[in-house]
C-alpha cells in the first residue's frame, strides 16, 4: 500500500464524502447538478441599454445563462424545467450601488429583486463576515461587495470609521483594508486633498478603486485625482461655486451636510450644466442617491413611516425607523426642510445635465438609514431618476449594468450567454411605467428561483 494514499473501500468512501460535500454547497447556493430552466415568452430588458426584446427564450444551466433566443427559434432542452412567462418582463437582477447592509435586511433585498449590493461602510470585521456568508450561500441574500470601514479624517464622524491625519496614516489605512479583504475603499467627508492624494496613490498600487463621499474636497478635485465614484453628489456644490465655506463647514458632519444641502438652491442653470460637463469629462461615475435628498426634504412628514415597503422593516430596525433621533441630532426645523425642498429641482437638473454630458450614473439607495428601506428604496431611486430626466430604460440600466461596471463585475448587471443567472421577472412593463419594477413575480439569484411572497412568509 502506498503511504498517504487511501486504498480500496476507504478511497470510495472519501470520494462519496467529497461528492456529498460539493453537492451540499451547490444546494446551498440554489444550484443542483445539471439543472436546466427555460424561461419562455417574456419581454427581455437585458441591461445593455438596447430596445426590449419580445417573446424571449432564456435557457439557464446550473446558475448561468446558456442561450438567449426567440421562442420557437431554437429547441428547448428535453430535461429543462419550462416556465411560461408570456405577458411578463425580465430585467437583470438589480444592483444597489450604495448600501449599508445589515443582517436583518438580506432577505428584504432579494424580495425586492436586488441581487447584488455595493456596501459602503460597516464595522470591518462584522460586515466582511456578512459578505463572506452571503457570497458562500450560508444565508439567503444578495451578492455583496464591501469597502469595510470608511476612511475619514480625524476625529472621525463615526466611531467605527478608520481615522487618518497624515499621508503615512492614509497609506497605512489603505494597506490595512487590503489585508482585511475589502473590494474597494470609501473616503468620507473629512478627507482633505492632501490626504486624498497619498491614499489614492497607495490604492492604485493595490488595485483598489476609491468611492468618495466628499466634504473637505470638492467633486472636481477628487474626480481629477482619480476617485471612481462621487456618492450623493457630494462636493458638487463646492466645485460649482469654488466657495471654501462648504469645505470649512464639513469640520462638523451635520453642519457640512446642512450647508451643502441648502447650497444647491443657490446654483443657476448654466453653472450646473458647466459643472456637469466638467465632471463628465473626468469619467467619474455619479451615484446621486436622489432618494436620500428626497427623504431629507420630507423628513418632517410622518406618513413616510407608513408608506408601502415599510411593512418589510421590522420594528427593531431603528436605523430605518428612528426618525426622531435624527431630528434631535440635526435640530432641523421647518425652514430647513423648506430649503431642502428648494434644492431638489437643482439636484434633479444636475443629474439630467450629467446624463446629457455622457456621464455614467449608477443607482443607489443608502439603505439602511432613516426612511430608506433595503431593496424597496432602490425602486424609489429609479422612479426619482426618471423624474429627473432619465428614461425608464436608462434608470433600469443605472440599477443594473452601471452598478456592475462600478464593481468591475463583468458577469453581473446584464443578461447574456455566459453571464450569471441573476434576474427579476416583473408582472408589468417598466418601459411604460417605471413603477412596474416594484410588481415582482419571481426573482432568480444564482439560478435559484424565489417567490417574494413565499420569502416574506418566512420572516413574518
């Protein structure tokens, strides 16, 4: 008998254990050996931005798209599970390009058709643990990419952020995040240009993209330095005006946010168009999170706590439900909300001008935060993007393909042969009414079909 090599019956048993183990992993991910599904008859919006395709036939094998054709154009495999979807619309699985993922919310994302999330801050250990559990299929939820803890100036706005005060500390923070296993980095409002430069240099060496929620650095400066995305349109007002008052105000997060939110109303149309063109030339992506700005402008309206979608939020989820806490911390009054509402028209105009200039726009929700519902608020964001001037098809692309491009995830955000089978089956037609994205019949994630109503029944 050869040393170290299993013999006879032992080898057979080990082989069976290995097969069983692999099978269980596959089952946990919702994929069984050589499972074939044929989706027949729906209208297909593939995420590439082109016109919808009627009477589509999608063949899915073991969690990946094998073929896309027209019904009756090719034969359906004899072993396929055939699902008739005549009258329905299929879109790619939605990608929330700006999320703060909490464990209770993972199933909620899937119920609302969000199959991938771009997480932009959490306690590094806990959020990366959650990411690993989701991506291994240990718990049901979206694919998750994460920045871990955001990098901020000192003192940090949030206690679980990573604070840096010198260029060496900025480089070291990048290295620590890379070792921890983040997918990209996020910088926060107190990062100055003198800290951003060494941080970006180190991030480039380690091939880590950098997302930016700006405060002490304006959007044009950050974009020209090389950040991959501007979150919440932060730093745009400062870039448009050149007024250092905005940077100075961000010494205090809430003061900075308030001043900047009000500052949008002071911009005129030509200034907004000029700033949008200049930013678009840098090729930076904008994640406008209009739903955040819209909710801030209506934070004094108690009806928002009972709007559709809130039934999916447990009473214990104070990150979403605890509006009084935010009102106490900010001290905002009716005059502030009036000012925020005046700014909304200019924020929408910036999005419209950015699109006109050829800039990339990705859809994000900022959930879970006050009044921002995991999963559902991405649909609210798409509707607001349409209200700002995008077509429904462009809004869907912002919530699919554009998010995948931000993540450098070529297999996501689009439905085509070889891509991952993450998709959403809608009962209606979102091209005629973007609100149809909320009327979901089925969600497929990793090739596994999930009915939202059945999923909701497990947590009620």
